[in-house]
């Protein structure tokens, strides 16, 4: 890419298409769809790609799609965006507020999708001009929030032949024009656990003649998280947090069943793999002490997203080329889960955080809140960044000397 004015090419392209991409994002925001129900969203993406002459295919379940541009014997780079919404009411007073009760884009997937669409249109033009020394595969993935969408893409062959993959996520803590990068794990593993406790039930006046199920459930709820902190290296940050506990219906009767549901999060992949067996052992120990039967449903969610160093350097170079010097900034590992981690278990790549906060603003609209929104100039920034990332990975894989500077800045 030496000698090319990439920033100028992107500026010229976005002066033509950016208003339409903002409108596209608002349309998705107004009509959000939940995991594996993104039929309208998939159709809207398909229409825009068809208008541009970009050949694409819908995934087997009918939502999400994949397109590819370029040719030749060069590498294949993939870019991914997630397209589903959350089961949360939209609490914003904006013209593009969700029209679907109890559903909204509270995580920025509408932004991710619009960015990938814009990058697709730009890179399709690059391919037509013979400027791609390889292929770029665009993955519009369904069901990140379920999760399950990444596994669906992989089962459909979406990663076949891919040499490197990149993705991004909105970050309301960063100003527009900034990109948060990190080598190594950038998110945590996230699983779900449901525990069912059963006993004979009885009168609260005579707990010694039965199994005091509520007391036993309370012990399980408090002792399992406490025991984890003593059985696992604290640097792994393996944590169990409950979101639902339920037992009984009246004050003077000991119930015969109860449940507790929560999430298990972990920063370390090795500790994540051992978590189910460890929790099962702890549950058996606590429940047996109080004479109740307990069973656990442990549902694997997602592994940590672990960025490889070389891919992070490519992201940093792309940010510098497309957004300007100093655009790449260090970011912390999050305890949030992201199914992009499944891709990186088999394919090298990296995941970035895109600034979506209006520069100078002190307001924080965190993700997974009904008031979440973005400064929409982040869409153009995201297109610049993702298109430059694909070109950097195809053409050079990192400019000499930049990698050392980036590694030092992000250390």
C-alpha cells in the first residue's frame, strides 16, 4: 500500500455513502430483531449488497450472510459484524427509537453492521480496480447475544480458508476517532449455570424433621462463589454471580424445591475449561451437608477473546493510516462475553473497541442499557478503520518498526 493515499480514498468514498450508512443504521435501530430472527435485517443488508453488485449468500438458518471480494493466490482476511438486538426496551427519545416493544439495539450491533456494510462497498470497489492481492470475506453474523451465531457461521464453512479475522465492538468510554487495542485476552469467558435443589419439604416449626431447603439453597448461593476464590488462582478472576434465586411461596412451609441461576465469568482459558467439574464438586459437597439433592445445568457460553500480537499490530497500523496518529490506545480486559472468541480458537486475529462517545462529552451511556446510543460519526470512522485493517493485513501485515512502537505503547 506504499504510495497510496488511503485516507484520501476513504474520505472521497465516505463523502458519497456516509449519509446513507447513517440512515441504514437508523433503519436497523428502528426495527431490531432478536437472535436467529434477524430476517428483515438480513434482507436489508442483502438489498444494499445486491444494489452494489456484491454476490453474497445467506446462512442456512435464514439469517446472517457472507460475501467475499477479491481473487488471486493471496491471503484471505475476514471481517465480522454481529446483527442481532437485545431483549430490552428502548428508553431513548429519538426519531429512530425502536418500534418493537421490549427489543432494541442496546449494544451497538446496528452500528457494527452499518460499518461492515460500508467497508464491503469500499472493498468491492477496490476489488473491481484490481487493488486487492487476495480476498476479503465479510461475515454478517446472527445471534451473538444468544450466543450461537459464531458456531453457526463456522458450521456453515464461514472460516474455511480464512487466514486471519478481525472484528470490533462499540465502546462508549472512548471518544469517536479512538480505537482500544489489547494483546492477549480482551474479554472473558461467559457461561450460564442453573442449580435445582430438591428435598421432602415440611413445616417451618420442625426443620429438624425434614431438609431445610431454603437454608441449604442460601448456603449454596453464598458458599460456591466464596469457595471458588480459594480453589482457583485469583489472577484468573473466575467468578460466579447469581441473577435469580427462587424457592417457596408461603412463610410457614419449607418448600420441596428451589432454583438458582447465574453466570460464570473467567479471564483465563485454562480455568474456564476446568470450571464445570470444579463447580459440580463444590455443589455436591455443600448440598450433601444439608441433606438436599442438587443438580446443576452448566451451559457453555463463549471462551475469552484472545488477540494475537501480530494481528493487534495490524489493527494499530490501520488505525494510524485511516484515523491518524494516536488513534490506537490501550484498553483493559473486560468481564463481558463475546462469541468472537470461538473464531480465535482456530484462526488468528484480533478484536478492537471502537470509540462511539462524542468528543468532550462526560455522559456515559453504557451498553446493555435502554438509553444506549452513539455519536453517529463513529460509523464513518469504523468504515475507515475496518477497510484499512483488511488492506493492511492483505498487503503488508504491519509496517517495519511500527510493531515495536505499538507493543511498547500498549504494554
